[in-house]
C-alpha cells in the first residue's frame, strides 16, 4: 500500500464510532499508523502472507524517495517473501 507522506496522513485521526468501540491501537493514530496496524494484523492472522505500507511525498515523483513504518510491513520484507513464493511456485512447475 502506498500512502502520500503528508501532514494530514501523519496527524492523529479523531475517533467517531457511535456504534462500535474503537480498538486501542487505532485511538488517536494517524492514517499511516492505522494502515500499518491493519496490514500487520492481516499477516499475523494469516489472511495475507505479506503486506507492505510505504509513505512517499508527492515531491518524490522523480527521486523515488519513500519511508517505511515497520519491519513487518517494509518493502524489503514484502519483496523477499514474494520472491520466495515465486521461487516455490517455479520449482513446482519446473
């Protein structure tokens, strides 16, 4: 998941959920933090084998600059696991 690295994506979000309680991890968390927590949960609960969250400012269109939020959702972790999956599939076919 690519999210624009901007002040609004890093600012805490107000919790407005009149019908359901908000998880402690999401209280006063930014959109970037919420996306990171979501992707970590998807991997931990084995719904996804891997997920990544990276933030990049608009100005990085030519430089490719980005930042990662955690080791579990880093681009390196995602690409490494994807490469392992591709290698395993290739060995089954080949």
